[in-house]
C-alpha cells in the first residue's frame, strides 16, 4: 500500500522535488512495489505517476487503460497519441527541478536501473535533473516491519538447526553404508524445512570437494557425487516461513567427513572467517559511531582481508546481498566488485555477509545474516558464528 506521507517526507529530507514512477509491461518491479501493485497486475500501456514532495500526486495513463492507476490518489490525465504522452510527461514534471527515478548513472547498479535510456532522455529534455531512487526504493521496499523481523528470526532458528540435521545425516549414512549422495542430503534438508513449515524458491546447495569450488554449483541428479570419508562438504541453504510477507534466512557452512580437519581446509577457512568478521565489525563500528555506511565499504573491509592473504583472485563474488521476501532482495548489496554499491546500509534491513575462497579442489564460504534493528543495533542471526570447519565424524 502506498504510504504517501512517508514518501513525501523522505523526498523533502532528500531535497528532491518529486519522484516519477513509470512502467511498461512490468518493466519497473521496484517502482510498482513501492506503489503497492501486485506483481501480476501488469498493464500493456505506459503509465506515469508523479509524487511531488508536497501536494497531490498526478497520473498519466493511456486511453485503453484509463483506470490503470485508479487505486492511487491524485488527478488523472489521459493520453492517446504519442505526442500527448510526451506533453503529459512534461506537464507532470513542469514544476520540478530535481526528481528521483529508477535509474543508476552509467548503469553502475543494474539492480536499480529499471527505466530505459530513452525515457530518461525524454524527461531530461524538459530541464529536469534525475537522480537515482536507490535509497528511496530500499526505504520503502527493502525495510522490514516488526512482524517480518520476527519471522526472519524464527526462520533462522530452523535454518541453523538444519545444519545439525545435515551433518548427523551424513555421519550416520557414512558409518552405515560408507557414503551418501549430495542429492540425498539435499532432500533431507528439504524435509526438515517442510516439517518446520518453511518454504524456499530453490533447494539448497550441497557441494562436495571440487563442487564446492563453484560458487553457483547446483546440486542435481545430473551432477550428483557420493560423499565419502575424507571429503570436504559445503552446504548453502535458504528458507523462510511459509506465511505471507515472510522473509528469508540464508546461511552457508562447511564440514569435513572425518575425525580431524586437514590443515589445507582449516587454513583457508580461517582466512574466510576473518574476512567475514571484518565485514561485521565494519557495520558495527559505523552504526556505533552513527556514521553513514555504504554497501561498498562493507565489501572492501571484507575483501581487504582476503587480498592481503594472497587470495584476492579466488574471491570472485560480492561480499553479500540484501535479503527480503526474495532471498536476493531489493536493498543495498555489500559490493565493491561487481558494482560500486553506494546505497546506504539502513535500519530495518538485512543482508548476507558471505566471503569465499575458491580453488579447483574445493571452495570455502562462510555466510551469516546481518540484521540492522530499528534502534540501529547490529544483530548477526542464524546461530553462533562458525569458528572452524566441522569435523563431522568427530562431532556427530
């Protein structure tokens, strides 16, 4: 539901004259969600909705779909011809100098860039400065209310306990029959989710040995490996409560099928864990000092540790992603690799911290979730931090 007073207050705080939201056949998911549209409620003609910093919003809709924005407040203009469309857009922004749109300069942040270059050119031709709506989007799309925070914490209890279930299952099967397949462990985790009323868009990653060296490995029947004594295992799992508006918990841990973990695994793990902890410390220090924090800074704090250890080229993804009703949410990512993430880390948002080092024989990743509370307290969710590679046969 559109929270017009809150949006207009945020526009004034950002020294913006307005926010121009537009869509064509569902192209602007972010703007549509801020306005409160169902993801399936997609029209076939272009519409524009201008929210001024003060005063009544204004709508521009096509004659064929003149009721497209009737659920929203504001005066309506109907266009038919393309000339009327352009004149209508000019009228919407005629009293504005600086507005927000779902745009990122140089497409530096493709997660925000939902408006095509031609539309940006057209709006600019009317003498308007356009700035990115990235922080506005996350303020109204990526922040969690108290109910969602509670649902995340409940989901995190079960994603955390899924690891004990998985390690025990591996240990039991290896002792009884000598091995267990990756897909069998995956299925066991999915049953754990169902038993505890969790849902997920995709089954977890269970990756042994060289499979763990692929950050986007997908466990499947076509890639299935047996897990045997002496094998290294990475499990990456994510799930949320099977309830409306629920949000994800997303964790990764690693184990070794044996009594003692070989030094080659533990050494890499300790570098990854130190990088993870450096990222968390960066967040905690910034909020304790009440200093604005951008996503790229968290990534760099993490990346510096791995680069200084000589494994920079083996850390081939961003440090973390925003988490929401989708596991990859629409708020700030912790990224100074794929993008230079300048969106702010905000209260009431949650994101992953998941550094990794990947070599041909195996890969190590340690993933936790960081939740910024409404009081700006920093919480790491999903159980205690993993401090060592789990020696599965010694522990379970």
